[in-house]
C-alpha cells in the first residue's frame, strides 16, 4: 500500500509513476511528483518504479522564479 | 574585532509620524555631497498613482535625474522602499525592500528586491522611502534611529570592507544589546571594483545569534552604493506587531493572514518543502526538463546535476527557522553552518554561508560546469561578503569560460588562468580578482556587455559570435533558466523592463512543459498579466513566493490554475484590510500597469525602451553552434520538418542551423508585435499617449517625451 496525496492507494510490483497517474482520478497534467523526499519529473515518469510503503506527493505546478 | 571609528558629522532629530493604514506619507532624503538630511511629504497624487515601494522609488528617481545622467553622477539617486503592506508580521513574505537606481551595466532604470528587516524598519522609523543623492570621498555610515527619532551621518575609519564582518560589527555597535532591532545595508570590495555589485540587507537570526543577510543583487545597485561613498545604512526599530502598520481593518487582516499562513504550513511539506530546502528543489527538476543552464546556457542538462540537487543541500543546510521576515511561514532563507572555505581571506576558517538558492547553484555551479556543492557554497559566501551578484558573476564567468574554450581568448588574456568549464579553482580565483579589482577579474567584473566590447577592441575577437553567446540583454546578465524551447519565456526575459531577470514572468512550464499557451495571443496575454501581477508585489513590499510556490489543493480545478486566483483574491483582501481602499484582483493589475508603463517610459527617457532594446542573444532562442544542434538533432529536425515544413534531406547541420535560426528569430519578432499590442504600445514598443492617459501617467513631461519620440496617438 502507498499513500498518494494523503490517501491510501494499492501498490503493485513494478508500478511506475506513469502507471500511478493513470490509476488515480485526477486529470491534472502533473509534471513533477515526489516519492518521499525524491523529486521525479515527467520525462522520468515511465521508468521510475514506485517502492511499496512510500508516500507520493503530487506537485500541482512548478511556478519557479 | 578591528579598531574602528564612527564620527558623527551631521544629525537631524525628527518627530516620527504615526503610520496610517500602512503609509507614513513622507520620505527621507539624503545628499551625501553636502551632508543634507531632509524629510519630504508624499503628495496624495503620488500615492494614488504609484502605490508605494518600487512605484515611489521610480517617481523619486525620475525627479532626481536627467536623460543625460550617468550611474556615477552625483545626481543619480539610490532609492529604497518597503510598501504599504511591508512590515506586516502576520502575512507570509511581507518583509521585502525594493531598491531602484540608474544601473552601471544597463545605464537605465534598475530595480532589485530583497528580504531582510531594513524596508520595514525604515517605514516604522517614519519613512515610506529613502532617497540618497550625492557622493562623498570619505566613507560614511547612515543611521536611521526610529526609536530615538534621529538620523545621523558618521564618517568612518577602520571598518572592514567585507559585508560578512561589517554586518556583524555594525549590528553589534548600534544594537545596544538588542540586535534584532537592527538591519544593516552594505556592500563590499567587489562592488567598488566591478560594475556588478550587490547590496546585503541583514536580518537577525535570534537562534543562531548572528546577523544574516539577503541580497538585492541585480544590475550593480551595490556598485552605485559604493560609488557614493556609502559604507552602510543602518535602520533601528523595535516591537513589530500587527498594529505597527496601523491597518484599516485589523480583524480582516488577521483573518486573511491566518488563512494564507496556515495553508503554507499545511501544504509546503507536501509540495516543495521550501521551509526545509529553499529553492534547491528546482535544480534536478530543471535538469530533468532540459532547462538547467550548463556551460554558458549551451545545454539544459548534465549527468552530474544531481550532485547539486536538493538531496545534497538537505544535508548541508543547518536545520531551523530561516525566515528573512518575522512570521513568514515559507522561511526559505537557509544557510550552511561551519563551512570552511578552501581559498581566499577566509581560507581554513569556519563561516556561515547564507544560501545557496537555486539561482546561485545554477549560476555558480552548473553553468560553469561545476558540479561540486562545496565550490558553489564557497562562491556564494564570497560573492555575498565581497558584495557581488551571484547571477551576474555566474553568467559572466560562464561567458568568459566559453570564449576561452572556443579559443577566442587564451592564457595571455586571462593572466594564465585556464578558464575551462569545470575549473573550480579558476572560477574562485577569478572571483577573488574581481573583489580586488585585479587581473582578468577586473575585466569580467565589468559584466558581459562591456566584456564583449573589451574582447573585441583589445583582444580582436569577432563581435558576432560574442553577440550570440554573451548572455545579456539591455546590459543585464541573464538569470538561470534555459529558454530555447519556450518562446514565451524568451519574451519573459527579453521584454522585461530592466533586463533578463525572471521576476516579471516565469512561463517555461506553462508554455513548454504544459503547452497551455500555443498561440501568440495566448503568450501575449500571459506576458501582460504575469508581469503586471508580479510587479504588484514590488509596489507593496511583498515576496512573491507565497503566491505561487505553494498552491492550494483545489487550484487545479479553477479556470486559470497558473494565476492561483484564490491567492490573488487573498492579496486583494490583504491590501484592502491594510490600506482601507477596497480593491479586487483587477485593481491590483491596474496599480501595476501604471507603474510598469511609467518604467517603460522612463527607459525611453534614458535613451532606451524601444523595440531594438528588447532583443536577446540567439543563445536564448536556439542552438548557436553545430555541436548544440547535433546534441538535440531530433528535436530541431522535427521542428524544421513539422512546424516549418522544411525539407531537410541532404542538408548539412550548418544549413539546418541557419534555417532554424531564421524561423525562430521571426517567431520572436512576432511575439514582440503581439505583446506590444496587448500592452497598448506602439509597434516600436512605446506606450501610446492613450495608454499613458488611461493609466493616469499623462504628466506634461511624459506627454512631451512621447511626442518628441514620435508617438502621436
């Protein structure tokens, strides 16, 4: 089980960030997420595996500057 | 502790006015040439037109200088102001000061915002703004004592030059046991010996028991300060509460401040963790998106970039509260404790480094091909202590390094420095040379624009290639974002009034990553709204980070998520609560639009402010060299074929490079047209008479200037 934006979410072996974003009911075009303290950007979503028992933060938008 | 002397040469006792709804309605004027101290009222029309902060500064500066005034003429004024909301301890990010002056590198109007306690303490001492004219050959310290209602000018001797020690000594000297009451503005030897000097504004860190500082970095404001003979300006105040600004509706203020403050406490840990890692989270994110400048903005990515990422600084930063203004819950001003430099006058001694922030990491790290966090920390420490802008230092050295690597300059020009990307010791040596006004550092310290002229004249380097790779516009060095793939951000930099700093618009993600603004009209709308809203923070004495670096959870469901309208409404409520003037979001834009257009007209008055002055180097637009093109060949080939319908079969890289350049430069010119139209400007980039009239800046001298420049409608 992982926690996504404060809610419990079932985890499965080999789950990538891309997989997760397809599974959750949220159409926002996230460009960055955090897995615990690790920041992951969209170009790496497909190859980044989410470990079990982690907390995922969906960063709404990088405003920068 | 060095022996020093402060001899009072002029003093003025004054009666501090009550602050009414965030305003004192008077400004403090100093003329250092004849030691004059005066207090001037703020006219009601000035208040209504310019709001405060940067708006007040621009009006004071406009009246102080002539079109012929140079940055180092005595009449050039250095102005510092908070704003009507500045100094509110409840609302996050309410402690900003704004500095404005004529810049040594752009020769036109420069503004730079900074944290620390000075702006609020200046206002609480009785002054909405400080204007300093004149010059003195004997260095002086100015003391604005709001508690005892006295202004003093001291001639000084024996004080150290560097801001690190100077800030500590002057804090201790004036504090009378209460160092939190003191804020020191100073610069350092680098500001005297270069044109890219910054100002350090202190805030007192009670936990660590030390004066710490933030920087007004851009455009050589510290160089103007040093040139005037100012050693420091010190403000003294005590007891800051919600009542100090005397808000019109305290209950409403407390309510909206609590909403924003609590939201940050709840959401920052779930988002960018700025209270823990500042802006360093941006390093790897920018790198992942090919946006982190490396090797003088050639590329946006480097495999070693994670060495400079948040995971490293999370370990290096000293944990604890790091708010540069009281009560700010963003609290992003982190620092490194017991850092031991390997070079320079502090070699082997433990010091506290204030920073680094993202801009410094990218400017003094990746853009120089340096991926060692300790070198970045050392560059950060010395830039601050020497009074040098980390962005201009980074972008300036990056340009010199690329010229060296291209063989345009060599060891005979650099004084034997092997200025290759990644050479940490050479970068540090150059920094020390800048501070001392010695060797090749003396040339690099002139900034990129003057460096280009010197290289062409003295070293016989071809100007065209330097124009392409020298990352400056209007005379200001670019801050640290890649813009090649974001036309909107090319405009965000190129169309910015003071030069390429990202405080007006940061549209890379909206444009490039999310593709939210595919048309010219959409980009132009963004390049209208965002600069206008961001300008508003500088009018009021606020930091923009709470607006859009911590985002409400329901923001994504709003019509225009990029604007974070919930927060914009909170800011309108905040302004209404403090000033008593009931405003909505559109009124905030109108306030900014007035000042923004006035600044553009001010540029025109100084001989700039036209279309040609919004040009940017091609490195900001697309690949300059074959090597750059080939590194992202698929991207560029695709654009040529799909977007511009070019048949690239059999074409060499050089041919494709030239074709791409032609198209991309055309796009940038079309963007200028769209933005000028949206802003109510002529096709030459000048506000029309109609626009000036609509905004209430149709002063006789403004209208005469527009007429003289051929603007008749």
